[in-house]
């Protein structure tokens, strides 16, 4: 049994402050365990979103000592409990109350991206023949649990607040998964360039660093999309010979 002091943000969109809570914890406990313990013993009205407690639902995203992380996957033993541990809500989205933010903007953004538009099947039975490397390439993107930590840490959203012009790394991952499907025929590159703001990303890889599923967001999703856009719209040979874009 050990002790820790947690500074947890309490308040709503109008006003709030950090409040200190002292709590003991056992070996193996994660931050979410301690937050639940504080709820049970000291602050029953504290709002905290969670669901699976297994790192697969993405619900318990928060900023722990300033770093966007999943509370259920952050062990107390990984933190310096000799100092106060600060827990606050994601900064990129509107605050609802305490540790809960309104992430509904993300779902509205997802609706703007063209869904899969499958080409005609290859085989008489209505199926497609797909090479294994193509399966493996897009499989990485389907690992996303929509915790939105990548959205939270992205400076375009976090600091510049360009929510109306930039969809964020999570949805570049989503678009890449669709674009790299060998059966897809939908057109998304023009919207990614003109409406979804992929040009604002300067590939700092901060999104990749916080991804709990270890998706190579920058290298495997964003950069390949940028390359496709450059090839489609800015290739000098196409401009020279008047190729259609």
C-alpha cells in the first residue's frame, strides 16, 4: 500500500479549479482505479467517463501530468508519486464537467468523409481477390479505438483551434484506410486537400507518439495521403502535358 496526491480538475465550461485528493493505492493499480477510489470515498459527484477499463474503448482519455493518455492504461507505478499527479480533461474539445469533454465534433467530422465505394466483384460469387500485403496495410488503421488522444495533442486543433478547417489525425487514419483498400473507388483526395485541411499538418509526429494502439499515424497514413495529393494535383509533368486532375 502506497499513497499519492492527485490534483483533479473540477468544474464546467464556465468555471473550475484543481482540487487535491490524497489516496492510497495498491500495487498494479492504474490511474482510473485511483480516480474511482476517490469517487467512492471523497467525491461522489465527480464526473469521469469510462467503459471497458481494458484500453479498447477509448472513453477514459485525459491529460495526466500534461500528457494525453488513457487513465486505464497508465499504471501508478509509472508515475512519480512523490509529487502531485495532475489529471485534467482533454483540452481540444469543449468541457462538459470535471474530466468529461464533448467529443461529438469527431463523429460529425467522420460523416463528411466518403465511405467505402466498392468496385465490381472479381469473382462470380460476389467476392474480391485481394493480396495479403493489401490486407495487412489497411489492417493497422482499423486498430484505432477513437480515444481521440491524437486529436487532443495535434497543435492545429489544440492551439490554433482550426476545427472548421482541419479534420485531424484520427480522420486522416480513417481516410487512409479507405484510400488504401484495393476495392475502393471513391474520390477523397480533393476533399482532403481543399476541405479537410491535410496541408495544415506539418508531420511533427506528436499524434503518433500518443497513440495507445501504436499506429504509425504520420508515416503510414498522413505522409502517404500527402504524397497521393501531390502526385494528383501538383505533378509538374501532368501540368506540362495538360493531364486532367
